[in-house]
C-alpha cells in the first residue's frame, strides 16, 4: 500500500505506436486479462480501450489507442483524431517501438506528433522475445534518439519480462490522487463493444488479407434468459452483423456452405462465454455496407 512518504497515485497512461507495435498485447499483459483484441493485422484497435492496472502504490488507467498512421480514408482520419484527443488528456505517454523491426518513417511520424505533448514520454521497446540481444540494444539506442524520453524500457509482454517494472515506473509518473475505478474493475468498455470486438477478432483470424480493414461488427440484439439445459443458469442470445464494404467480400466471410462464418462463430463463442460467464447462442449475419470507411453517416452508425 501507499505510505505517508510514498503517497497513492492515480492517472491515465496512453499507449501510442505505429500499427502492430504490440500496444494491445502490452495493455492486456499489464491489466492481467484480455481487454483489447489482438491480431497481427495493422489497425486492429479502433477505439481507445481503457484497461485498469491496480498496484499497491497506485492505479494506472491504460488507454490503448489505434495506431497513428498517415490516413487514407475518413475512418483513418477519425482514428488519428481519437489518438490526438487522448494524448491531450493523459498524464504519461507510452511510446511503443517493436524490437524486431528497424525504426521507420511511421515511428518518426509519431515522434513528431509527440513534440506537442506536455506529458512525460516513456519509450518501451516491445517484443524483445522476438529479437536478439544485439537487436534490442541497438533499438534502445535508436529509440532514445527519437524523442526526449523520461525512461527507455525493453519489455516482452508475451513472456511478462519487465512488465511489473514498467507498471511501477509509470505509476511513479502519475499525479497524487485516489483510485479512479473500484478494485474489481479492469475495463470501462461497455459489454456490446466488447462482444463486437471479440467477434471481429475471430473474423480477422479466419478471413484472408482482403477483408480486414473493411470489416466492422455491430451487436443488434442481446437477450438474457434462463438456460433450458442448465437449471439456475443463464443463456445469452447474441445477434450480430458483420459489415463488409464490397459484395465480393461477402462470400469470403460466409465461406463454402457457410463454413467460414461457422468457424468465426465457434471461435467467438468461446471468448464470449468467458466474458459473459454464461452459455452463449451466437447468431451471425453478413451485410454489405458500401464504402463505409469514407461515409460519415455510416461511420457514425458503426460507432466510429
């Protein structure tokens, strides 16, 4: 616990980095359970997800943003706006740079954006398990030249290496203050959003290169009723729509004889049952929502 000479601290830390820099994996590792979806496809995260880390000395609220990038669509511009709005309101910024890829134009683009930010910046070299010691050492040097950093820390979220050290370091940079969330809470994502994201994650695993950016998921209906198969238990019925942009993408999501959508449902259901703590009946349908990434009305309807 905090002591008189070491007061309790609480505040917000924002994770930034180019797409696929390991931000969500790091968020999930620090929170200790899954609050964001992980995929090896860029731009998997589309909302600022808040994960809550409870430490004896303080409470750290992690905001995992979409990857900052040069936008090619209205969706891309809105995702960048989410990041910039978040950056202006946090107490510390965590700039993630993967150890296994050389520092590139994407990292330099983000470093330039961070010059405007008043909060201290901690540079985290992620994915150290995927790189040699020499690569990690070189990346630490390269990363520390990008921005004026309060600290530069190498971390492997997958192996849990240096994760606790990073948490304590970030808590130390927060302002003094009481906890912002109750002890048992690990995210402030609403249930519908979490359900939609788990379905989207399962779909990203099952479909090929062409569909990912064009895929959005909405939960149309959520019904809870007594489970006829298990006395005293609940059955949750989830009706969700997978929206793609082009008619040619619909058969990819459905698969031959519905095989792909069935596989997406099976994978998503496991995650949903864990999230909801009940048996889940999942009903998925695919719709074509033409060029939604550049249509303000459609983006609003999808919650972006």
